[in-house]
């Protein structure tokens, strides 16, 4: 399985697998090693949500994305109740959580997550426009894994989303 230059290539493996069942089995084993990560974005601002979606598409981060538009919806999603009662079991690999939201604010969601034994190991990154010391302190007190102020400017936003994805959603390979 080498390229004309003598190096190994997954692309060559893809081409050869179309013609050789043996190579197809090797490719299938390699593909099974990838673990798809799941991101829950909790954001009430449509513009920020769309910006996050576009930034994810342009970044190196590949993951499944779910969206909750306020804190109450986020808790319904996490506890599989209401509109989310039928969603598949399991929890997101990362929650990207805004603070300033209607009904249930981000601090309440964060504290609920970190006080629940079934959810507390799930990483939660506060992703907000607030740079207030009291918001940072309250987030740290509740157990936020990271606190990030949303950057201004599209390029900086994409770079921040990419960095967060690489840090918290890096694809793991099974042995």
C-alpha cells in the first residue's frame, strides 16, 4: 500500500479498497478506531449561534453538534426530558455554555451539572461576552473547566472555536 513515491498513504488505501476486498477490511478497521465527539452549544443569541456553527465548519473540529437555546432547554436535553425524552442515551463530550440567558441562566446550569454525579465529569466551557470578575468567580466556584470571553472579529472567533475543539474534543484513537 504505497504511493508511487514509496510512502504510505490513506488516500491510496481508499483507492485500492474500491478494487480489493482485503484492503477494504483494513480501511474498515482503521475507520472504526475514530470516536465521534458530541458538542452541546447552549446559546440564546441567534447571531452568536450561527457564528459558532460557521466557525465549527471552518475549523479543524469534527463533531456532532446539539443546540439548546436557553438554560432550561439545556437541562431538559441533559436529563432527557420534555422534547428530549426520546434522544439517545449518553452525554455530550463538551458543553459550550453562555451565561446570560432567559429562564435558567448559565451559572444555574453549570452548578446543576457539577452537582450531579452523573454529569459532573462532563467538561463545561463558559463561552460568554462577559468579562466581569464576578462572573468569572461564580463560574470557577461552580466548577467550570474553562472560561472564555467571546472574541470580537470573525477570524478570532474561528481560531477560538478551533482551539477549544482541539483541547476538549480531540479525537481519541482506540488501541
